[in-house]
């Protein structure tokens, strides 16, 4: 997923390398002159505190809580924890933020790029399948209490949250008349009614080639792909997109899914569900108010659904 980019030297444009991807920001008439510093600090904060590859950050300390222990967490983490659990329930477990043991089991225990991982001698850990989430929330104090085991890995939804929160801040606090926030293909745009953003959908095998283009004034786009982040574990091909019900990499003829919706987190979760043949994913796609889906299968065939 790409957005048409303009002069990086402009006061209304910024590019940032973080979370193993390239972020691109462009605004129109933002009233906050120091917006670049504020947004950079926010993105780098998420990269540091929500990464499962870091030790002694917010996510690590949360995962280390034992049953009955509690901790006070910053508002963004408090918010995404509840949103992620809500998506788990809405998708009946197809999406799950509690797949850290499983993704490590499959060999994704180091940051990309890597091409191989050691085979695992143990059995696949059981997935988290309780009706209630592993945390209880005190809304008055932003305190989280662990009530059952369950290890977190936000993955794509963490990046999507960072993008959507950035766009919301620029629009509401910065009062930017129009803007785009692009976090490596997770995109949110807004417009004053005049500005129209040109969005290109990247080819799954050739990053510099586009398979489609469309224009959007307001909305969000998310793309999931099982080609870029894949590796060999022994003789077995693995990728990062796991089924929340099984803990296994999804098996699908689809290799890339792009979803357009009003809300980026809806689009992010919906894009993942496009790889899973389950009647429950259709229910969520209707609930998420998806406007457009672009699917690419392993033979390169493209399917567009409105």
C-alpha cells in the first residue's frame, strides 16, 4: 500500500523510520507548528514500549504479571488492551492479541529480516480461548489486574492504533484541514472536502509495482500480506499471520488482502480475517462497515469486492 508522497523538505510533510517500516505524514494547515516533534515522539514511544522484542517495557511488564497482580498503565495501553479484547470477542477468537507463545513457537522470536528459524521440539502451546479476557480493568485508575494467563503480542493492531491515534491528534488537536498518516500500508486520511488522496495497492511480489489505484477523501486502509514476513522453520514454510483459534499460520489461497473502512482498526482486523474461511469472518466484515476489499491469490488473480 502506498500513498502519493510529496516533498519531504516541506513543513507539512515528514517521514520516519520506526517499527521496522517507513511512516509518512502529510498535513494541510496544521495549527501545531511543532507537530513533527510531537508525532515523532509518539511513534517512537509505541515502538519502544509495545514491542515484544524489548525487555522491561510496558508490554513486557504487563506480560510478566502473575494472576492476582495489577499495575497502573498509561492511557494508550489501557485503551488498546480493551480494544484488542473487544475485537477478539467480535471475531469469536479468529483474531486474538494473546498469541505470543504461538508466534514464538513458530520461530518468530527475532525482528525481521530473517529467513530461517530453529525447529521447535515442544508441542504447540494451547491458545487462549476463555470467554473473558486475561485482564480486569479499573476505569477510574487505569489499573489492569491479571485474572488468568495470556501473553500479549499486539503486532499489526499496535501499529494501526499508532497510525489512527496520530491522525486523530492531527485532525482534532492540530486542526489540520486535511492529512494522511501512512504506517507502512496502514493508512488513515481525512479531508476538508477538496483534498483527495491517491492510494496505490502494491503488488504482493513486486513492491514498486501497483495492482490498483483509488482515490479517497476520508477513511482508512489496511493491507495484510503473507509473502513479506515468512521464513523456514526446519523444512516447513511459516508466516506471521496466525489463526487465533488454532495458533497455526493460516492456510489460504489468498496471499494479500486490502480493506478500506471508516476505522483503521476495523480494517486491520478485517484484512486478517480475509485469509480465514469461516462464516464468522463474514459477520465481522458486515459489522466493520467495510467499503472495499481487494484480494490477490497465489496465482496472481485479483478480486475486488464492494
